């Protein structure tokens, strides 16, 4: 008998209030140290940005247009695996902002039920866009209040 366990999703915090946000685009600003993902509140006027690596920005920009990369990215590969296994993205949630770093959760529906996984925001966004689902991007109301401009 092996002690290796299948990874478990993290429990969903049902006490948190989330706002729907819209990904407006990827911005490359030479005055910033890295590209950013531009988000705005769906029913409001608040905006925020999430810094990402150049490679992640390129992958997300391609995903926004539906274009494949020259070679499959990690997000493209994971999306193919998820489709083969029958897993769908339910939501991407931005759940924490600490010391300039955003933290996200990828919420999936699988054959084993709902699973929530801690992940980098750029990975969650790229996977959701490649999944071609209508899964919303959500942000914790407290985090939005902290980072909005």
C-alpha cells in the first residue's frame, strides 16, 4: 500500500464576498518592471492590475485571441488534459494580496465533484481562457478595496 495520496483541492471559504471582474487586456508598459493584466469591476468603476512575467503575458494575450502558441504552453497542455478527463473551469478567484503578490484559486468541476486549487493568477487566467468556458473571474471584495484604483 502506497502512502502517496491524490492531491486534494482546498476548501472553499463560503464567508467571502466576491465581485465579478472583466479581463480588459494585457499591457506592456516600458515604465513598469513587468507586463500587467488589466481588470475592471463588471458592475462598477474600480480597476486593478496584476503583474505577470513576459512569457505569461504572451500566453494570455494569445489565449485571449484563441490563437495557439508555437509549442503548447503549460496552460494549453493542462487544458487538453482537463478536456480529456472531463474537468471544467467553474471560476477563477483572486483571493489574497500580500506584499505585492496576488494569490488565486482555480475552481473546477470534475468527475469527483467540485475541486478548488491554489495557483498563480496568471496560470488560472490562462487556463480559464483556454478552457473556452464562460467561467467568471472573481475577486474578494476586501482585496478589490485594497488594490483598486
